[in-house]
C-alpha cells in the first residue's frame, strides 16, 4: 500500500478506473511497488517523474499492454467501472478498445488515412454499412482536429502525413472504437512545438468525453493539460492530487525536489 497517496475519495466525480496495491515485476525486478490510484472521467490525469521511475510501466497496466512483454507480471487489482480487467473472463481485445492507447512515436498503419480509422470499427463490428463507417471516420477525424486537413485525401497513406498529423491520426484511430479511457504515453515527445501545442489543445477538447491519462517528461506540459497529477519515483507513486496544488504546494519532499529541479 502506498501510504503517501493523496486521498482523492472526497471528490464527487465518477471513478472510471481504480488500482489497488498494483505491483509490476520484470522477472525479479520490481518496477512498480504497490500503487493505488483512482482515475475519474472528468479530469485529465498526468503521470510525471524521473526517467525509469515506472510511469510507462504503470500506464501499460491500465489496458494490459504489459501482457505483450513475456517477463512482465502484474499483481494487485485494476478495475474499469468496477470490473476487474485482469479477470480471466476479460476479453483483452475488447478491453483495449475501451481503454485505447497512443504511443510516444506516432504509429499509423501502412494503410490509407481512411483505413487507419476504419480498421477498428470494422473488426469490432461498429458499422452496419459503408455510410455508417464513413460517418465514424469523419467524426473521429473531426474530434481529433484532423478532418479539415485530410478530408480531400482520405485515400492517401497515413504514413505520408507530418508527425503531428500522424499523432492526431493515431488519436482519431483510438477514438473511432468509442473508447472510455485514452492512455497517452509521451504523445508529444517526437513532435515539434507547434504540433505539440495542437495535441495539447486537442487534449483540452477531449476532456470529459474520455478519461485521459498522459505520461509526460515535461512538467510544464503536465501543468498545462492536466487537472490531476501523480508523481512517481523509483516505482512508488509518491504523491497524487490536484495538479495546481501539487505544483505549488507539494506535500512530499521528493515531489518538491523534483518539481524545483533539485532532483536530477
Ligand atoms: N520490457 C522491460 N523489461 C525489463 N525491464 C523493463 C522493461 N521495461 C521497463 N523496464 C524497467 O522498468 C523500470 C521502469 O521503466 P519505465 O519505462 O516504466 O519508466 P518510465 O518512468 O516510463 O521511464 P521513461 O520516462 O524513461 O520512459 C526501469 O527500470 C526500466 O529499465
């Protein structure tokens, strides 16, 4: 149990995901050491902390992406709307549609822009005909702020777009299967400042429609895009609370050291 975590239970916003005593091991190495966190629908949650502290590892537990790493083992409980996502009855493909993910490096499929978006709805049977699929593609690209730029070239390859556009395409692809949660693992680290600003703006617009969790190295970015921040250090979640509070009045010394740059 992490005794330092800020008590967020006093808030009235609905909890979408909750983790209790979550540990992650890579072989014998313990990368996450008992994390309890509640993630609500209405806020963007940022995970910050020094390199190697376990932010990405913990993020990946939230949609069982760690299942793809043979040495990784997760213990503890993680729920989505109260349902245990590690239960053997959980359909992992379905789970990853409900809890979508956007990676550090934009990774569009080597397919057309249209097919990048249509892929998920097709395999999940979300559209009954072509017109409906067209509507999903348009709506997803609209939501990701990309429609105006690509509407006349939907047949072009997704990989021919700029890096920032590719990342918005990946966000649109996640949105297309109607997720409840979107996990973003340093989504701007490969982007220039203008493309980064567009993604940050997009995160603002998506807030409330999806529960959003973002891992970022960049504290200014966490301060700009999130309302809740969790600070990780050496596999522990040291502090979790309102972003404005955590950055101006941290409760833990380790958090203070990190945000004031005293921690290398
Ligand atoms: N696939 C893996 N196999 C073994 N160890 C791993 C693996 N992935 C991560 N680790 C280790 O787990 C720890 C946490 O790594 P993780 O990538 O989650 O940290 P992070 O905070 O996201 O770091 P960064 O900010 O540098 O991306 C590190 O010690 C890392 O070396």
